[in-house]
C-alpha cells in the first residue's frame, strides 16, 4: 500500500509536469493539420515533434529536483521556438525545412535576415509568434509565481523518485525516443537535422576553403592562354529576373541606357541559374560544381583559372563578405589578386552599386597587360527600395500587374522596377568605362538568380527553391565586346543563332574560358554557349526536375 501511495503521488506529479509540455505539441498537431494536405507527411511531422517532446520530458523527470523547473522552462521555450519555425516554414513554403534551406540560413548575415523578415513576417506569422510568447509567459507565471494557487504545480517539480524501479520507465522512454528520432523521424526533427546539416556545412566549407581560397588550384591545368592585351569584366548581378527587363520585352522602360546600345549587345533570352539562392547558385556558376556534383571535392574556380592563365584578377563587391562564417562567394573571391569589399561589417543600406565604379575604373586603367575584373553587385536584392537613391525613383504609378493589385504589391513592384532601372545605369556605366579604353575587352553581365515579384502569384514569393517559379530561375545574360575583340572572335556575328540557345549557368566556367581564350584540361566547348560545337542539355533543377518540361 505504501508503494502504491508513492506511485500515485509520483504519477500525479508527472502528469502535472506533462501539462506544461502539451501546448507546443497541440499547436503543431492542429496547425500542421491545416498546412500539410498529405496525411502521411502530416502524421510524420506531428508524431516526430511529439517524440522529441517526450524525450525532453523524460530528461526533466531524471534531473535533480533543483534543476527540473529551470530545465522544463528551457525545454518548453525550445519546443515553442521549434514549433514556430516548423509551422511558419510550412505556412510560407508548403514544405518541411530542408538541409539546403539550413545551408542558406548558415550563410545569411544580419542585413539579409532583417530583409527576409520585412517581406515574410505576415499576419499569420506574427499571430503564431504572439501565441508562442503568450504560452511562455503563462508557463513562467505557473512555474515561478509565489502565489499559493500555483503551489500545487510547483510542488510537482519537488517530488522525490526514490525507488530505483521508477527510473526504468523514463529511461526506457528516452531510449525508445532516441531510436525513433534518429531512425524514423530524423527528417522531421529540426534539432537533429540542424546538427547534421551544420556538421555537413562545416565540412563542405573546410573543403572549399582548402581548395577555392588559394590563388591556384591543383584541379585545374591551363594548357594555353593568349598573351595579347586583354581586359575582361564579369558582372554578377543579384536577384534580377529578366522578366522585368525592357531588353526582354518588359512593358516598362527599365533599360533606358542599355536599350540605346542594344545593337552592340548580345542579349541571350533563354538562360537560367542552377539555383535560386546566391550561395547555392554561385557555388556552381563560379566553379566546376554542377547538379550531379554539388560541392565538388576536386574543385576549382573561374578566379583561380584566370590566375593560372596569367591574368591579374580583381574581385570588387557590394555584398557583405561574411555570414555566420566566411560565405562561399567570399571563399571564391579570396583567390583574387586584388579584393575590394564596399559593404563590410559596417554595411549601410545607403551603399549603392555606384560606389563600386571608382574601384572598377581604377582596375580598368591598371597598366597590367592581362586583367579579369569580377564585379559582384547588390543589384536588386530585397529590400528593393534600398537599392537605388531616392532621386532615381522613376516608377510611381500602377504597374498594371496581372496578379495582385494591392497597395503593397504596387509599391513592391515599383521599387523592384526602379532597382532594375538603376541597375541598368550601373551596367551601362561599366561598359562605357571599358569602351573608352579602346582595347581588347568584353563586359559580360548576368544575375545569380531572379526574383518572383508578383509575376506568378497573388502573394510575394521573392526567391526560394521550395516554390521555384520560372521568374526565379530566368536571368539576364548580356554580352558587350570591343571592336578589337570582335575582330578576333567570329561568334559575335552569329548573334541571332546563338542568343536563343537554352543554357544553364552551372556550365559557366566553360563559357568563361572560351570567351577569355583560356584552354585548360577540363574545358568542354560543347558546354560554352558561344561555341560552334555547343550541345543543348537537359536543364535539371530542384530535386531532379527538367526545367524545360515544366
């Protein structure tokens, strides 16, 4: 009888403690029911979260009584945060949080995080956040209030579990929970997934840093390179979809400057980026990596290739060089002879791309015989209204969008189009500076990916692989060359023939080497969009989807 009395008291206390853990679980079960249409995936998410909660609950039971209350509050706060992340991710993207999304998060800096919140912190997300905070406030009140009414709950945490037999149940529950977390619900467990994703991320970064940040790569062997005077400029834009460019038929005058010299440009109309996030995209565009071999172990970059071909290389950027650690674009740029970062840790939202022009002009006028200048713009990165000076505001009226006509949509589209128009002036200025030298030179401009700015939906999508709409992949690809360069390269006279070719920028290293008269051991002219032997290939994106079959 004495044992049964003890057991009853223990079970009563355990149930009282369990009440504190119910709320986050309940929110996940209810919210995911409405957000996840497939029953199988709904059950996996809900049960997986319940198992993780059960694990933390069992840990609380095994802790000394002085630690139970504090660890309980920590656990409930953690569960509430994870529930918020899980639910809000499903709300915005309709899919579970993936390893690729975590890679992007690890590379994100404070500015990008604040800009993300600006566009995606909607009423639903705010309401969910307030609900979770309310839960934590009520929990804190019950756990730490000194009023006598709450003593019954607080005494539950002081219960002594003396018989060793009573330890067997919680220990068994923890063991079973760990098994299920690791085996059955690993993909649904954010903590487990984040831990492994971060370890994979660190390992990848270590490999990339060891290979891409060096001046040269043992994985690239240059066999020949022209010794003529050469000044080549590769301009990498940001978040610019070709759907909003006047040069590509957009109804607004977003390219007033480049339109004036259109006859001197090759404007390619079927180019896509391999991914719709800067990190994942440039990791392929600027290196030997591709869809089949992302994060290629024996890798090399276009910067290293230019170095080994005898060029003096420049990397001039208006993007912050760090996220949590050095970002992948920063590692690639680390191989450059000269590096200029306008947006440093003291980054200000008022630093426009025109701030790069003096550095570019200085590089162009460098007396070095062979130069490759890589320019990384902030371009049309969100928040769009911060990407151009206010005195450059041109579009203010109704953009006549096919989809949403709300005040927010109109304002966002106008800001994006103004940013595109300003971007036009920057690219044009770079061409003009290069043109004045009258040397053997070219300027190539493309964007790392696009943005969907109410182009396919009533809601703002921006860029995310989970929706992965065509405007996010469709990027401008514009080529200008000097008269001297044209005389030595016959493909410029075949504009209509080559500008309609379908191309994935993951093969860009082959196009770059072709344009720059660099031969190396892995060069494949069938992967250069300018080559007579160009071969069209399936453009594979996301998890193996054929872009052209969509």
